C-alpha cells in the first residue's frame, strides 16, 4: 500500500481538479488524480462524434478561464491557443437581427434598433463595471465562512472594506444585481426587444429559471467576468476544442510531477478517526493527508462519503443540494453553413454565438413550457459553428456546430424517460434552428446528443447540472455549498471541495481549483505530514 501514499488525492481530472493538482504539486506535494473516464477533462473534452468531425462535447466556449490560471500553468506553452470570435453574438429576430462585438459594434447595433437605447447602453455598461469590478476581487478568494467566526472575521472585514469603498448609488446597483431579476434590470434600461434578449440570455444560461426570476441578474453577471486572448469581456474558441484546455493542463500537471490515473472511478472515501484519509478506487486503497473532490457536492456526500461520517444535518443539506440547469447539449455535423433568413450571406456573424431567443417573453415562455411539460417546444438555443474559426474540426467544406439548449428538465415526470424522448427533443431543436435558417435540417449529416440524463451518466453532472449545483441566491458565495463550508474545507476533516459546487461556481474558470489549493496549502502550515 506504500506506493499509493500521497499528500493529496484528487477525485476527478476535470479542469478544476487539474488546476488544484498543479498548484499543490508546484509546492512540492505528492499528488495523484483519480479519474473515472479514459481521458482527462471532465466536461471540457473534445470528441470525434462522426468520422472526421470533432467538437467540444459539453462545455463549448472560452471566456471565463481565469488569466492567472492560464499564466501560472503556462497553458500556452503547453499547447493552448485561443482565437477570438470575429463577432461576439448574432441574434436573429423576426425580420431583423442584432449583432454585438468589439470596436463599438454593440452600441452601433443597439442604436440601429432604438436610438435612445444607445445612451441607455452606456449607463448599463457603467453599472455592470461597478458590480463586476467588486465581484472580480472575490473570484480568487474564499468567501467569508459564516458560522466559523474566527475564520470568517478577516474576510468579513475585507468585504466590508470593499463595500465601504462604494458610493451610495453604487451600493444600490450592487444590491439590484445581487437580488433582482434580469428582466427587472433590463426593462429599466432598454426598449428594444432584441437588445433585452441579448443581455437577458446570460441570465438563463445553465439556469432553469425565467428571466423574471429574482437572482437571474447575478447569473447574468457571472458570464461577464471573463476575457479571451487577453481581451476583457471577449469570447473565444480554443483551437482543437475545449479538450485542448484540459490536455494542456494535464501536460502542465505531469511536468509538475502529478500522477494522473485514468479509468479509476472512486468508489468510497476512507474515513478514520473522523477524518478523510484516502479513497478506494477500482478496488484499491489510496491513502493521503488530504482528499480533494472535483465532483458535484451532492455526488460527493450521497455516494462517496460513508454513512455516519458527517452529522445528519450536513448529510441532509447536501442530499437536498439543488441541481438542475435544464440543459440539453448537441453537436451536429453539417454539409454546409446555415443561411439565416434575416442575414443569408456568409460573414463574421457565423463565427458568433448565435442566440435563437428573440425576446425576454420568449425565454419566459420556454421556462414555463418546460415547467409544465418537461421541455420547451420553442427552446432557447445558442449555436456556435467553431469550424468557421478552426477548420481542422471538420473535413474541407464541411462544418460542426454546437447547440446549447434550454429548457429541458432532468425529471420528466412519472412514466417518462430521456432514453425515450431524447431523439424527439433533438428533432425539435433542429427544427427550431431550421425556422431561422431554412435548409439547416437537411444539412445535418450526423449528431451527438447529450440530454440532461446523458450529461449525468457521462460526466457525473448530477441532475444534468452543468454548474454542479444551481446558481440561485441560496447556493452562492458563503452558502456554496453550505453555510460553514464556503472556504473549500468540507465538514469532514481532511476533505476539500475544488469543483464548480464551490465558490465562485460554474463555468470553465479554474477559480475553485485555484482557491481550494490555497486552502489546502494554508492548512499544511498547521499540521505535519501524518504518514
């Protein structure tokens, strides 16, 4: 058993697990990552889903990956190349369209629809900058660990200092974005339906909610933290797909001395003297001073932590951890590029995130339909055609497209199964795109489907939740994943959480992995190795 003795064992080789492992190994720790799949990456992987056609299988675009993580892991040296979309977003509507992008394009397009919305856009951007500036300070910090007075006090003082630096007007703005709905914020600023839809979309991405639901304004903000290729707020594509990010991370980890063990599903934590001291994987014991989970906290506490290892209140709260993003994810192989009725020519708009949800009302109805029937017959769709930026993903003259779709509930109700309905839902998604771009359906020569159930089965995304837990007001900041465990230290000594179920939440950011590593390294100053 000596060969399996480590300072840290990490469960899962997703991007956060890889990030955490790297930081620990660079400080001299002996680290092993145990991954159930046959490749690293978790949900950030690239598949060849049809001969000659490759695309990101689940996560699908680059912006939120933290610049410090990119620099520290030297991902570019390890092969990562990110290119920017030539246009950020394209929203086809009824007889018109809206584009957004750099160089004043967004403002110009907004003004083309409603002249007074251009000045409103300036005010809106100023408000966003106020809030994002504050929130960015906390991306790479643990939130105040409310309930543990000693550890929470310095963080509470820091948060108070940050808030004290705001004017009264700025404080009101922060409050609004923290608790209000995306619709409330956007209706206050804009008149144009496509403009409100452009910004409102970010409030429901991976979030089973109507844009009228309180708290969706924060989810909207969550998608504005990032940058791509050094350009703040921009969206990009990783050449080779999202798997190229995690492959570069794996190379960085191996260079730092991390053992990455594939095809090794963790079956259970080993607990001794009320402390996590290792795991059992593929029937073999792995011992470690620290066990670090990159998985959904509900999966961790329901399936891996032995019964009785934590008190009943913790077990109950984690069993009740809400997981539902109502996400349906498809890839399609295309014989040709789509021709949108409102903008049929080829152009930079085909490199964009193509959002098919022309109004906040449309988004609300999609949510309502899913709440009543299980999935939206007129879904919210973001389509990317990454082969317009990365021709190597498809044979010459052919293309691949990603379709990220809302709202499709994990639980369809009694007597219904995604195994029976996944193809029907996929057909409806294709038909929705075809309504905007006639001929699209005929151009589809193959497809890869991930229903919410498929996302859970393949990637361990409980409830199909891409964020490892809903990003609602009750599951954010000091309450992620629960009050008293917001600092990456779980309510079982020696156990840490480094995945998206920890602060600051979902997306391919690397921030939870970075922050969890700092917590582990901090704790090691106070205890010596117990081998």
